[in-house]
């Protein structure tokens, strides 16, 4: 089975490469550790790639698109038709993720993994499992077999991109209503009350938020997802694009390629991935802290610290692609900054 084979390939970080990278960083013309997270991310990338002086030239963001049956409960301020409309916008290059990806020199890979409408646009990767999930307020979002398939689609897409030379991946999402299953996933794994972690998504008012909380609570009561089983949680309260992104994360880790996760939806995918393969978090870089109130709890559960905080809540992979610039900055520091001996600068004296 592809999922099990992929999990088996996720090994430990290369500690020797990390040590060599840290030694060089500490020898650069600056106080040790003074560039903070830029240095930490570079050391992490060294461990992931096994290269002490890594270079990540080819970048891509994989945007998974899927619809959600729970939208029938009125949990989103936008209609479901927006999902296929935005997919077409991605393919035409007109969305925020396209602009930011062009700026970062990254490719946008758009995947239809479960959009409710038929899509046959040029450039779209069609991997549709079903035309949207079922309503989680009434029963499971998908079957266990569909959940497995969603993850394996993500593994396959990530593996194909890496085989084509991609060295740095980001996760992006599109799916009207997808903060609802993401919140359900967070509640299932952490036990936090839904009222404390649910947000307004793309623009609900206070009344709409309260209704959303009630819908998620009902979904958890009806489905009883098992937090010890990532596939069970995904199948009962997840989404196809969430499963696909979990697969992207697992596939990247198995190939020793760093993967930058975006915000709340990508975080839910990372939780599924970690439940299936705890070691996978070593291969994940958290890009930013979303405005969704549960995202901070999500990142804490994952043991990850976001690189930036810009009050963003768009999704699509926008925060992840912005983080590409900081990652490249850290790698350039490692490769291009002079050491004390090269610059003939005196080091701190040893007492």
C-alpha cells in the first residue's frame, strides 16, 4: 500500500549535516544565533536534505481543491460555486497565490481532488475522488477508502513534482466551507471546546459563528472521530483537499524535501499527517500564524513555530509562498556571508 510504504520511508533528520551547518552559521560575522529563526530554519533544512550547505532553487505550491457537504448547513458566507470559480482563476493566473508565486519564482500546481462541479480546464490536475464530501453534521465526510485515496493522491502529486526537480514544496487549499472540517479535526485531536477554536472563516457574523460552532459540535457527536487514528478522523470530519495536503506532507518527508505549510487548513492536514507518522513534523516548516483563533493551538500541538505573523486568513498557500523569501534569505546567509577569518574580523574574546 502506497501510504504505508511512504510512512516507512520517513527517516530521522541528518544530524551530521545539521552540526556542520550550525558550525558554519556560528562562524559567520555575527553573534551566534543572532539571526534567530532564519538560522533555525536553515539548520532544519540541512537535516531534511542531508546537505550542510543546501540550495533550494526549484519551488512549487500544490493547491488542493475540494468541496464540502457541510456547506448545506450554512457555515460559510460564500456559496459553493466559488470553489470552481477560484480554481479557474488559479489556472488563469489571476489569484493572490499566482501573484505571490510569480514573485517568489514558484510554480502553482492546482489539483481538483473533490470539487463538486465538473472541471476540465487546461493545466488542471484532475484527481477527483468524488464531487465533494458528504455533510459531516449528518454522518462521515467520506469512507475510509476515500480517505486513504485522498492521502495517496497527495503523495503521488508531491512525488511527481519532486521527480520533476522541485526542491521546496508548499501546501495550499481551496474549498468553500473548509474551516469547518478543519476546526472539527482540531477539536477531535486536542479536545478543545469548539467555541474556543472556531473562527469566522471568510466573513461570518457573530450569529453565523455561533451556528457554525453548533454544526461542528453536532458533527463531533454524530461521528465520534478517534484521535488515535488519523484515517478515522479524516474520514469522519475531514475533507478531500485536507487529506490530499496530508499526503503532500507525507510524500515530501519520504523524499527528504522540506514542505512549508500555509495556515489553518494546511495545519489540519499536518495534524492528520502527524497522527499517521509522528516523525513527519521534522520535515514541516510553519509559514505564518493565521487569524483563525484555533491556529495557534494547532501549531502548538504540532510543535511548530510560525515564521511570520501578518494577520492573514486567505489560504491558497499565500502565507507559505511568502515564507519562501525568508527561507531563501536564510540559505543565502549560510552560503554567501563571510566567516570571521574570511572577513578578518576579530571574534568575541574567550574569558
